[in-house]
């Protein structure tokens, strides 16, 4: 990764609906613009995400999506209202941030849920995109959600799945996303907080090829876990607010935009089938399947491939400041 850097600018952007999103710019003020879309939804950004880009060449834009990170109001609040937190609100927020920063076109990089948001944004605004880098592709198809949250992945992690089941009454275990939704919506911290921690522990324990105790500890911190689990579950219950298979169906809109897809072979959270299906619909993108990696962005092979992609695109022509 590139060396640690501090932001050049930070701010809170009023995007309407009572929502204010945290944003930051680092790297080169006059460099090639790139926007990083974090995972979750609800995961927030971290200083490590700045380090995916050459700070001499890129104007690096990070922001926390609605309800998480430093954005307000935070979804961990007992009275959190997620009705104005949908994919299409986030797509609109990205455009408002682009305009606020006077950027004409930019590179888009997203991983996990960020890959779904990147596809939704780029398919809606292809004229604003210079290149696309995706990691751990996730499109919220029913088969993807059922695999990871309704028992498919229990074939590989039966011990961890048992802990995930423990929060849910046996009569509700036929639909775990809905059952967790009921628990997470409960305003009582004695109900929603243990559920949030269990949800976040399941995910953080399975996203890397080998367990990372530091990652699990971050995900299961109560405030983080509550926002993360609530927002994820909210999005999954609604299927992302798009038609089944829409993001892959509409990948034809990306034709002509250079792209790289980075996918771990042993990604249990978002299995390689989705990256493969996207590549069939968008064959111009360079698909890199990493043979010894899982899902997380900081696994060595995935990290190397992402930085190779951003380095390659740093040398490509693209729009700078508007």
C-alpha cells in the first residue's frame, strides 16, 4: 500500500432528508479524481482506503455513506430512520458530492457492497466515469443473499453459523434476514445490540481466508455493529431497490469504460460466481481471480491487484478538476 497520508480537506455535505455525509480529499489537489465507495452498506471508510492510490497522481475522494462512519444521523441511534437510506439516495449523494467538489468525471472504485453501489452509479451516470475498479463483486441477487445469510455458507462454517442462529427463535430460522430485521428494528438495546453483534461477527469472521482478530473486534464494537447490521439488513430486505439481476443485466451501459474486476477465489461472502456473471455481461473488463484470497480488500493478492489497477489507470487519460 502507499504510505499513510492525511486529508487535504474534509467536510460535511448536506444531501437533504436531514442527512449530512462526511467527505474528505487527500493526495494531489490537481491529480486525477477517484472516488472510493466503501462496503457494507454501513461499513464506513478508514484511513487505509486512501492508501490504494498513488497520492502524487490522484485526487482521492472518500466519503461515509448515509447513517455510518462520521455521517449523521448515525444508524446506531435507537430512533434511527432508514426510510431515506436507499441505493438511489446514495447514487444521488455521489452526484451531489461530485458537483460540490467541481469534478467533471472520475474513476470509481468499490468493493463488496461498494461494487454494487459502483455498478448502480456507473450504470446511471456512465458519462461521469473514466474507469471502474471492482472488488468482491456483490449484486444482491436472491441467490447471493441466500448463500451467505440463509444457510448456504453454513456448509463451510457450521460452527460460526451456529452462533449466528442462536439469536433467532427456532420458528423463525427459515428466513434469517427477516428474523434479524425484526430484532434489529427493535429500539431496545437489549434486543437489537446482541443481534447486531452476532450479525457482524458472522460476516467479519468469514470475509478473510484466515481469521483476522483485529477485523472481528472492529466489526463487533457495539456502536459500529449496530449501524452496520441495521443498514445491511435494511438493504438486503429490499433487494437493493432494483430488479432481480438488474446490475448485471445493465452492464452493457459500461461498454467503453475501462474496468478491472478483482475477485478472491475463496471468497465465501461474495462467491466468484457473481464476478464471473458480470464479466460475461461486461467482457471488456479485466477479470483478475486471485487464487489464494477470500473477500477482504487488504488480503495480499487482492491488495496487489487493486493497486496494480489504480496504478495502470493513473497513467491513462482522464478528466481532472472541473
